[in-house]
């Protein structure tokens, strides 16, 4: 039997509310996320989108993490396009091997029962 453990996130960014904060200069944001620069640009891995209640909304994988995360908020065909406002936390696990990314993605979707993943679902 194969034992798989969900990797701990390497980077976690959360939605920030900049309204009324006079101390910080306003930062351009997409859906309230301003820390995209913390996500590696040229590394591959797994992306986990969660809401404020820590419910897993969507799991994805990417060869280049930062552009893919941004694309989920800009794209018209993203699986979370109707639920972007729900996303409160983005966790990123760096996984360079494409086969490992595929295995982790499928395992996380089915173990944690991601709400908006429709492919690779075996728990329904």
C-alpha cells in the first residue's frame, strides 16, 4: 500500500482589507490579495484555495505557480470564476516533479473533498 501525506504549504497568503487603513499606502490588489510576490514565479506545485471558514474550495496544480494563481482571478474559464469572492486564503506547496503534482492534486481533492473540483473526484 502506498502512503501519501499532504505536504505542508510553503507559502500562505490571505485576503487583506485595505479600506480605512491610513497607515499603509494602498496596494494594487486582485480580489484583496496583495502578496502575490511571495509565490515563486518559476516553480511548480499545488495551489489550495480556501474560504474564511477553512473549507477547501479548489485544488489546482501548475508548472509556474504565480502566473497560474493570478490566472484563476483573471480568466473567464477558471473553475472558480463564480466563487472568487469566497476565496480568503491561498496556500501553495512547491512540488517540482509533475507526476508528484498530479498524485498530490488527486489525493488532496478526494481526501479533503474540495468543493469546486469536478474532475478527479472519487468521493461522490
